[in-house]
C-alpha cells in the first residue's frame, strides 16, 4: 500500500475541520461531517487551544485506527482544560462523558480511567466492567427495565406538558445503572445530585465538583468493600468485587474509578441517546405508528438511530506512538488524533444513502456508536436495551405524543465529543393502552464478546 504524509495545512481560517469546534457543529454536525468526508479521510486541524490535532473521518480508516495499538490512550497525557475549549465556543456545555477530556475528568487528578489506558492494565480493569455489564447480566435486566420505564411513563399521564429528557430519559437511565450495579435505593437521591454535578462540571465551582466526587467515591468504595466482606448479592457491584478479589494487584482507587465511570457514563450518555432517539421518532410519527403496530422491530430502530445521529461524534483523543498508515495517507508519530464516529456512520462507502433515516436498511448494526476493538464500550448492550425499552414503552402508552419546541431554537448541549438535545418539551396526548410486543423481541443488542 502506497502512503504519504499529509502536507502542511492552510491557514487556520481556511481549515474546514475548525468548524468542529464551533457552535454550528453542536447545533448540526452533519454539514461539517459531510464536508470532511468529501475532502478525504485525514484532516490536520488547529484546535482552539492552539494545538495541532488530526481528524480521521472515513469508515475504513476509523475502523483500522480503533484496532491499531499504535494509537495509544495511555500516551495521551491529559492537559487540564485541553479539550474544554469547546465550552468556550459553546457556553451551554453539559457533557456527561467527562472522562473524554471535556471540562473535567471522571476521576480526580492522578487517577486514570479505562479511557486513559492501554494494554494489560486496561484489559485487567475491563474484565471487571465486563462482569458487571455482560450480555447475560443485561438479559436478566430486561424485565426490570421494562417495569421501570412503564412506571416512569405512567407517572407522566396526568401532566399536560413534560420535558422528556428531564422527566423520562434521565431518571430511567440513572435508575437502570443503579439497579444493574445494585446500589441501594436509600442512597440514590444523594448519588443523583452528585452525578448531576459531575456530569456537568463546567457549570459548577471546582470545590463543589471535588466535594461531590469525594461523596460518590466514598459511597462506591463502601459498597465494594461490603460486597467483598459479604459476597453473594449477585448484582453488578458484587461481580466486580469478586473479580477484584481474584486480581488483588488492582488497587482500590482504580476499581472505585471504574465503578464511578460506569455510573456516570451509563446514566449520562445513555440518557442522551434516549433523548436523541425520542426526538427522531417525535419528528417521524409514521415510524411511531410502525413501532406500535409491531411492523418495526425495536432493535433495528435503535441501531439505525445510533448510526444516523451519533451522540458521541468523536472518540477520545489518542496519540500515535509510531507512523500509522491509513488508506491514502499516514498519521505521523506523535500526532494527537480524534476518530470521527459521526462521519464513519455516514460514510456512503459503508451505508447507502447515509443521510436517510431508514430502520429497514441492511447495515443498521454496522455502526460505530460504541466503537470497535479493545476499547469497545462495555456498556453497549445495556444502552441498546435501555433505548429499545424507553422508546417502546413511551410510545406504547402515548402513541400521539408530539414535540412542542421549535427546531430553529432548539438547544443542543455538549461539545464535539458529545451532543444531545438539552430538553424535549412534549405533549403526551392520546394516551392509549395499545397492546404491542415488548421491546427487544428481536436482538438483545451487541454480542457480549464484541470489542471497541
């Protein structure tokens, strides 16, 4: 394969990739993504901090990079505020993936997460996450998630106007990960308040963020120690604790950080995925009708949603530890790299007519919303289950639900690393007890052994 280094970039004002760091990308990333796809797969761009970064956009190259061990997460030393320049461009930043280099890390200074590890250490810690979020464990959760979603949705029946992000997506995703981990109900109100601060750190003073982080870590540490002393509860924390006991070389700080990451990302990011999916269906009533009639399998719908509107447009930043050949170019050693999931998921070489939302297409499961390779999102199966159940449960009860806001003034929260509607004001009109199949009568989500 012939490769070549990308030439020096033009002046920053003419760099097409600079638009990634602007409010226009947050409001609608697809014109920017389509433009980058048309210009090639590798783009050298000046980050708002002044650093040079590289964007990889084509599906084949993004997939190759996700599997390439020469692109390291652990060699990417976090720089305080290095990726928080997007919030300066977009003041209303509210990203849940704090561990992806946004306004504040998931863990405190000196503590690394799965998103900052490679190799054997990453594999050891990932095995613990896999125990808590295995496909088998997720399958056992289905009935409980369905009950939870229906209970939350039914509580909205008497409300004329609701915010489906605040009143439905957020509580469903938060309680689902708490149920999965086995966190006691009596601690959830406190955990929810702290998680809300940690998922939106740029909106709060640093001392408050530190206070809530300490509270969350203290609670999770106590739950882990209790399960090591008294095993057998058979919940996610119990499975993590027993796997940790079998690998005592892992320090408590790392294991607590893992649980903290699972709690914050599985509640925050999944809520954003649910909100984005609800918006897509509220704008397409014919698909709601298909779903309610049973003509549209919920699993196909969810995977197409994840492809068509990728909540995390870019990956965590990686560093090239050597020259990395791509299809028609080479990433130079030392390059700071972002892989564009949003563009890969709309690459016409992979998905025919990619801008069209089509749950019946043959490539719905070929998306990269959860990544690929050794860093595939371990919570992918649980997220797919939650989105399936959330959509099916809500529209089963409220098939005539309608969105109330104006698309022209809709607020999107986040940054180039993660984006989602900040609110979904809706009227849940025409509540009818339609008998349709429960969510997920088809697939149960990604295979347990799938890798990012």
